[in-house]
C-alpha cells in the first residue's frame, strides 16, 4: 500500500512537470523573435513608459515567462511588460513588486519576480520619475 501512494505521488508530479514544460515551450516559441520590451510603470495616476532593445535585459524579462504557477502572491499590477517584434505586440504581462502575471490559453499564470528583473524595473521606474519631475 505504501508503494501505491509513492507511485501515485510520482505520477502526479511527472504530469504537472510535463504541463509546465509544455507551457514553457509555448512561451519560448511566442517570445522567440522578441527584439524590444516596452516597460510601463504605474504610479498614482501616471504611467511612465520606456523601452529596451538590450538583449540581456530582454532575456531577463523573458525568464519571468516560465509557465510556473506560484501560489498566493497577490499580484497587484504596478506596471507591465510588452514583448515586441518591431511594432507588433507578441506578448503582454503585468508586473508588481513581487510577481509577474500573464494569460496564456485562457489561463492566468502568476510567477514570482526574480531579483534581477525586479531591480531592473525599479531602476527604470525611478529614472523615469526623476526625468518627469525635471
């Protein structure tokens, strides 16, 4: 009986991992040709917008689109990332201080924000706010 429970748990883990890999592959395909990311930050009633074409920054933001479903993050949008191919939107995600949220195949995903991506977004937001105050 003990082995049946173990086998069942392993089977469930394998199935969920397979779905995550499937979603990750779909996201990789969608974002493959991305050559620009538009970064928006919301503060009060203002929206601050900039973009980047820096490949390493784009890769950092792409890593947030990983198909994982982290629970109980409380994603209150404080900005967004628009993944672009020239002037066409490939993919859209909202960001908060602790997570990224996006929709794929009618399902909403919430993924924990990485330290590097969070710092990049914070740095850009602060710079845009300072520039606007001038």
